[in-house]
C-alpha cells in the first residue's frame, strides 16, 4: 500500500475512534439534568466582571435583574477600568428596569500575577461573600438569561448534588463567518472535553463555560477560587479542574435559553477570540503545538485531500477511505448545526473551518513568542513564564 493510502486509513481509523470512544462528544442532548424545586431556595450572589461592555449591557443586564427567583438574590457588577461608561450605564439600567438589587464597584488595577478577568472576579466574590450566599453565579457581561435561568440552575445543582453547574451559552450565529466558525468552536470544545465525562465523578475530564457557572460558595472556598487559578488564561477550564480536583461534583451542558449577545461579524473578531488563548490550551509547549497541527491535518484535512487525490490518480482505496472519513466527520457535525439552527450544507465545509482553526492556533503561538501575552478587553498581561510573585 502506498503512503497516501496508509495516511487515509489512519484518518478513517481516527474518526472511528472519535465516533465511538470519545464520550459521544458529537451528541447535543446534554442539557440541564432532571431537577425538582428545593423546599427552601438558597441565597445567590451573581458576579459579573465587565470591562468596556456598554455595547452589550442593555441586552444582557436587564435579563439578570429580571430573574424570577424565589430566594434572595443580588447582582454585583465589577467595572474593571472601563472607558466607555459601563458602570454608569449599569446603574442607569438598574434604575430604569428595577428587579434584583445591583451593586456596581471597581477593583482597581490588578497586581502582578493575575491574568484575564480573574482580578475582577475576585473582587466581585469578595463583595458577595459579605452577604453569605450559598451559591455564586459567575456570568459574563454579554450573557442574556431567560427569566427562569437562575431558578433552573439552582434546582439542578440542588437536585444533582453538584458543586458547579455550567451552561455553554448559545453564541450568536448571524454573519457568514459566525455560521462557519461558531458552531465548530463548540464542536471542538466538546471534542476536547466530552460533556458526558465531565459530569462523572470517576472521570478526570473537567471543564466549564465561563459565561455561566453556578458555583457553591463553600466549594469555591475549598478550591481557593479564583486565587488558585489567578494565572490561568483559560479560566473556566481551570476553575472546573480546581473544583473537581478538590473532590467537587461538576456538570457542563448546552444551554437552551442562555445566550451570548456579543457579535462577531468579521473573521478578524473570531480570529482574536480563538487565538488569544489557543496556545495557552497547549501549555505554551512547541511539541504540543506540532502534535496539534499534525493531528488537525490528519483528522480534518486528510479526508477531502485523500478523496480528491484518489479520484485524480485512480486509487480506489485512497478515495474510499478519504470519503468514508469525510462522511463520518460530516455526520458528527450535523447535530451541532441543528442545535444552532444552521443549514446542513455547512457540515461538509468542516475541513475548511478546521484549517482556519489550525491557522489561528499557529498565530496564537506566534503572538506568544512575540511577547504579546494574553489579553482581556484591551488589557495585555505578561506571558505566564514572565509572571512573578505569589499572593497565596
């Protein structure tokens, strides 16, 4: 057999393994588990880190203030040095819409050793702990919640005995680039962190979606959240690992009525979203980067190349193996497209989208070695290997 046939066979074998042995990652039926209303509704504090979010706050904050929650709940919005009047707008929205009590405060500049939005989260949790809540809801400023969102999250956490319940908010899919890139983003995330495994105590897999995490306050203290993960660029996954590593029971699934209102109309916007943290996911390791590039090529790029090459040179085995691998790939992507309400003709284009993600990952590494580090809302932080100091 020629080398191209072996490569095509390897790609097909990889897809068979992904189809049956990777936690059925491609299924989209992992929603909030069975739940019943508790006899007594625990108190909850909602923490919203916000930096220059005036454009999205009118769509998201009123949905939090309007939560139909039977227990005591309060919202803490942490205005992290915004230059667009985020804090003032939040107060105005609270005055106009009413609802849950809102506190707006600012943490000041983060000290060395803190990355991303975690300094703002720390300040918000500090404010919330003065109220003695049983649960903390950590949610981003661009996330809009259905009126019963908090109620359903708390009921699920109580019913299932979970220390952390997280929902992968449904991202906006309107522009052409959003249609191509966004469903694949969630698909790839689920491939890395199969949701079914996350909810099993016996499994090591741990992840959360930072836009919506309900966290028991005592579990956060045991795991030293967020201090223990203050250098994490991918803070949601780090949070889940810290909680599960401390013996906590966690759960992650797809949202039905928790939506991101942030637009990503251009490829450039989506590129920045992915590339800012892609190399951090690989622990800034060049060997892992090389392995990832080769793996993406084998799994996503080889199938169409093998199919068309086999047809061009008359190699039936190459064409069949490439076509079968592409068919399995396409089939596993269909459920995610249906979840996002997108046309199914996008499914065969997944190799093209994967190639874009490959380039984004390489660009993330390039930016890292240029010393630009991670960034959140216009604030750039030192590279992890340049961070000094320990404030634990």
